[in-house]
């Protein structure tokens, strides 16, 4: 097996009496787009800062590219690109000058740097804006500039923290497509987002953090298999008796039934033909019903069940 790009073992970080990271373990493999999810205050940002050795920690080890990370591990840091949630560019520099400056922190050869800057501008599609100052850019274009500054030096590991916050749908799609392309070109990516559909769309594996712990980790499908809910059936029906509700609850794999505002909701755990069984029962009882919906669990369902919180709590 290849060496993990990141390996964290038994990481503990305290702030006085507050335990921000609590015996945290994680491995990220080469070539992954790895999603890191957690409610506010769960420890995501602290973990990233520890990986980058921007914070000291109380216990544990962190290895990046098979080597222990230290504040002066510049050989490792040159291989990392960081795009944080808050846009970090210089207002007094143009688009080109900003990208050139950040690329120049890593690439000293002028000809190579010029090539990399041009490639970054083309990658985020900012060629017609190269002479613009940041204050002249829309929110979506500013996000793309921020990404270009973080990836122009062609890092092997890219950390993206909420890169699509407050951008229009078109810019969001461009950013997501760009992330997938960076991964296709060989970069390993750590991705945090409040948008579950984004994480499910692009991430190969996902870890859910809460209270500084890694409480669940796997592919989206593996995470969905960890929770009780496997299917939610919603049926429009004008009325239904308590007896029928009780009988539905006794069907195989049904664990919850409720009725309100003309909607019957049947929650199932496991099973492959739950909808058929529910509809057969209603038809056998001569119960008239309208539209029927069947929903499989989402990543948000997983998050709610394992943390008991909304992502934005």
C-alpha cells in the first residue's frame, strides 16, 4: 500500500480546559478528494491548522507525505496549497500580480513562474480580468482568483475550506468542475463545505467530525449504511385510522409511521421492496391515496443522526 498523504494518530489539542481535538485519527490516501464535515466548533479548522503546523498540539503525531510535519518543514509546505474561506488577496495588486506574487513564494525561476501563472489564469478562466483589481470582481470571480493564488505553484496537496460560500450557481459549478480537474491532474484534495450536495457530488471519502472526534468515515454510500433510515416513503392521503397506522408499523423494516397535513410518512430501515409492501397494504384496505414519493437517505440524514445537529448549528 502507498504511504498516506496525511496520517494523523491520536491527536489532542487543548485550549486551557477546552478539548478542541480529542484523540483524533485520520488517514487520507493519495489521489482522494476527501470531505471533512462537522458543525461549527467541531474542530475542523483546528485540525487543518495542526496539519499545517500553524498550531502546536498536546499529543499525537501528524505525517504529511510520510514525514512528520514541523513549523519549519518548508520542503513539505511547498507541496501544499491552501484556499481558506476568507478571501486572502491584495487589493492593490491586479489579478495577474496577485497570482504571480503567491506563486513566487514557491517558484523562484521567473520563466517557470510566468508559465505557472498563465496556466492558473487559464484554469480559473480569468484571462479577460487579468488587469482587474479585486474590488472590481464579482464574488464568484474573486473566489476563483483566491483559488488560483492557492494552486498556481501546482501543489500535490490542496486544502479548500468553504470555497463556494456566497457565490452564484454558475460560479459554484465552475469551482466544483475545477476541483475535480485538479484531482484528475494528480492533486490530493481536502474539502470542507456546508453544502452537503457538493460533498456528496465530488468527494471520494468523507469524515464527519464532532467535538474534536472522527465519529464516522467512509464513502457516501458507506456512511448511509451506518444509519437506521434507509428509505422514507411519503404518500398523500386524505385520512387514515390509528389502526391502519399500527398495521403499517408492523410491516417488515418499517420503524416509524406518522401522519399530518394529509401526508403519511413511513420510515424504513433496510429492505428492498418497502414501497411495494406499503402500497399493497393500502390497496388491500381499499384506502384511496394520491401522489407517492420514495426518498433514499442523504448525507444530511447521516449527519443529523450521527451528530444530532444541523451542519450550521
